[in-house]
């Protein structure tokens, strides 16, 4: 009888804990922080990544030697960031805040490893956030004050991201 009573007590306790816990996954909570800061960003700039070194090591090395670069979170980008105008920012925000456009990281891909094509940097309240986007892996690594997140990009959102980023980059600077 005591075992049954203990068992019932445990079930009730776990049910109460479950009812009080948030329905949001750790991924959703972290992603929400980035989405919230991005939608309120005071300034957004875009960096273009260097060519993938695993495809042609000589091209990569030549770019490192001949161009001004900056290393962000372990990856090289051209140190010629593009300041975005309000139309570009709106387009990028519309893609970035797409509901269900991103999912929790599902594991390494067989594409040669994460190599970001672009880095989006935004500023909010004197804090810097970055999202590094890899077209090969269809992944995004996001970094902010005291927070990091790696996720996969859904197919529809990925196509919008790719089109929007490439379009913005080829426009004349503001």
C-alpha cells in the first residue's frame, strides 16, 4: 500500500512540475532571444565570407594575403562590411523572424564542414549579435552576449535567405 501511495504521489508531483514548466524548448528560448534582438536592431551590417578553403586552398590563401579580412568567431570574412539601408534591413528581418524557419541543430552535414557565406551583425543597446550563415550546410550559428545557438535553416527560409543576402550584397553600398 505504501508503494502504491508513493507511486501516486510521484505521478502527481511530476504532473505538477510538467504543468508549471514552459512549453518552449531550449532551442526556441534561445532563438527567441536572437529574433527579438534582431527585430529591434539599431544597426545591421553584412560581411561576406571568404571562399571555402577545402575547395581550393590556393584561392583561400591568396584572398587572405591580398585582401583585408576580419576573423569572426573563428571564420574569415572580407573586412569590407556593407551597411544596410532600411529596405534591406526590412527584407532581412522578414526572413530572419520567419516562424518555424529554423529548427534545432540536427547534426553535422557531409558538405565539408560549416563555412559561412555571410555574417549578419546587429547592434542593440551597445551589444553586438551575429548570425553566420552557411549555404552549403543550410545552417546558422548565432552569437550574442552570453549566448550561442547553432541551428538548421528550413528549405523555404533558406531559399529566401540566400536570395536576400546575395541580392543585398550585389547592390551598391549605401
